[in-house]
C-alpha cells in the first residue's frame, strides 16, 4: 500500500517511530495533486511549497497534510466559498477548527472546491466548476463538500474538513466511497465557518476510516469562547471497546427499503444487518417525508439573513459602473451570487416577509420541534437509527442541475440529523467495481463518542461482509 493510501492514524505512528519523514508524506500527497487535480477539480487553492510549512514529527498530527473546505477561514490563504462574491478574499485569522489542527501539528495543504456558499448537493454550483467523481468521471462527487471528498478519495489529502448543513459532509462521502462524520451541533466550534444557516451548520470530517475521524474529533471538539452556541461541557473521549460486548438496539427506517432507494443499496444494507449481532427493529417514521420541506424553509430563511452582509460595501466583490447606493446593492448581488444562492435568498426572504412569516417560517419551526421530539422518543428506546446515506448512487453531471427539487431529495436521509442537532456518520459499503454509496448511522444529540465507537464496529463488520 502506498503512503497516500494509508489512514492518518497509521501515518502518525510511522512518523513518530521514525520510519517515515513528514516531508516525504507531504510531497507524496502534493505529487498526487499535480497528477489528478486538473481532472478532478478538488482544490481551489493549493499550498505545496514545502518552505511554507513547519514539520514537527513529534507533534500529535506529525505534519499530516489536511485539506480544508473553502468556507472555513484560513489565515493568509484565500477563502472563496466557491463564489465570485469572495473570489479574492484572504482572511486575517484562522477558524477555531483550523487553529486547533495547526496547534496539533497538522499541515494545511489547500482549500477545496464546494457548492457556492455550501448550497448544493453536487458541487456543480461552484464558480470554479464541478468536482468530478474519481470512481466515474461522468458522475458528480456530491456536495456541498464535494472537493473535500474527492481530495481524500483520490489520495490528494490525508483527511479533509467539510461543513454539513443538511448532509454536505455525509452525502459526498457516500458518493466518493469514504467516511463522513457530522458531530452534534455545538460540539465543534463554528467560529470561522462562513455562515449558511446558523442553526444547522456544523463542521465535519471526511476521512479514510472511522479511526481517523476519532483522531480529528479528539483534537478539534470542545468548548470555544468565540462560539456562544457551543456545548459547555468537554466531550467524552471515544472508547473503542464500548460496544465490544454489548448488543446495541438499532432502529432501521422502513423508508430505507422503498422503491425510491436504489436496489443495490437496499440489498447491501440488508446484507450488513443480517450479519450484525445488534438488536434490530424496523420502524416506520411517516414524519421523515416532512424533514426536507421543513429544512428548505428554515435553511433559506437563515441564509437570506446571513448573506445580507454581502452588499459591496464592506468586503468582497463590488460591481463596476454603479449609480446610486441601491444600484450598487442590486448589481453587486446580481453579479456576485450564482443562481442557486439567489434562489435560496429569494425563498428565504419570501418565507420571512410580512404576511408569510407565520404561515411558513414559524410553522416550520414548530414542525422542527415536533420532529425533534419524535426522534427523542425513538432514542429513548434505541441507541442508533440506521438508513442509507443517500437514496441513489452518484448521478451524472448535469442530470439534476436544472431540477432543484430532485437535487434537494439527495439529502432525504441526512437532513434530520441537522434539524435535531444529532451526530451522524456515513460509512462506505460498496464493492470496488460499484459506484460508491454508504450506510448512515445517527445517534442521540451529544452521543458522539458512542456513535464513533459503534461506527468502528460496523466498519469492521462491513469489511468482513463485502471483502
């Protein structure tokens, strides 16, 4: 196995033992970037100048190269959000997640492609062009963290950070054949994450295996004075032996086996469940069909407020040949934002407008509380909820870009975790000859450590079933 194919927990051990030089590791990933990025379009900005980086082989991360989604602030490195609006923006500070990685000795190798302002499920809404699925170059890599997923799946980065508002870490992870983990809301600081929908956004990880996500979680998770929405208690450490001698209670969503889910995904999940020693019940959750509509009222409403700051006055893109201040606002936002961002701003502005706020936004918030209570009752009986990560395997480039509703339904199984603030993970379950897909596991809010421990068990089971 080549250096670039090894998970970071093994790379770190090899570097700490003196068997590998961190500079050799860095150069190996950079060589892959030079080979593959022009075709796969995973990175927007790359920093492969070895003189820019300090390599401390004795640090926790031992100089491991990490890719960062381009809506997570990095000091002195361009942060574009995949948008013309921020195409030239270079931040003066690091996001908390990035600063904690740097403090642990990680090396930032570049910023990854994404749907503009994290709005999309295919990375086709980036002004830098779509990221390409490394398993089939005619297919999307998922989104909005598609660039991060491709960077890890094609061995151009050891691991990557992404952001997840409705599935934007887990869905591209499933489409790219890697692990995608979204922690509980408030477990990882959002300080320095460019806001899309503040009550839903969460930084997450795209990794080669579950143990890599455990390592990143141990470094990045925890209270932050710069983020008032953080959980105040320190996170529990992950005990990988937690479920060794226990039989967790699993709720499997019956919707996982509907005809809307690809047959091959249904069959593979049934194979995994048949080999599991867990106590499994199949449950019906009729409310699941309302989660996507609820999400697509709340998320656009919050995005319309968050993106109001991009007006051409303070920073970012400003249109030329402007007349009045109103003309500047209109022209700057018309030219600076892409179609999908403008679509969501318009929806959000409408559902918040006088006469419609109570009918749409307030009702969606009440429905969100009902959905949360419903899931809490399920978690009173069960440890985890299992479903597919996505209803389908990766779709073709251009197939859904003109059908926003079809694109939104890619997040059918992932959205609930964001609505209720729960941790969730996608683990790949495809064979090498197949287009990638994943199994999705969700736990009760703040049960991140328990979820990661169980995910490691499921990952071992999957490797036995599909080898």
